[in-house]
């Protein structure tokens, strides 16, 4: 399944990695068309995956030092709007 930058299903998910320092926020995976992994602080700009399964699969392919994981996109955007 192809990731996109727009939610395609109600179960869209993103890949995130935890804060790297006290002033840093969560960072979200943004894949370029050529497959390069970039990181953004905006979950809306992150690459969206069609399911948690696809997001988890993408997270598992990253180097283990990144400790990335998948999150439901809708929940993450809702949580950020509260802060």
C-alpha cells in the first residue's frame, strides 16, 4: 500500500518518534517521493498510512536507534489541538 500525505481512510496512521530533548516535541515521519525519511513536528504534514499495520511496518523498517512507533492520525491531531 502506498503512503500519502492526505488521509485516505478513517483509520489513517502516522509514524512518530519520541522527544529527543526537553524542548523538543514529537516528530513525525515524512517520506519523500524517492523514499528518503525526513522528520516534521506537524502531524498533518507527516506521511499518512492507510492503517496502523502499514504505519507499524514502516516504523519497523527504520534504524532501531530512532525508536519510532505508529499512532492513529485522528487521535494525534486531536491531542495536539488541545495544547
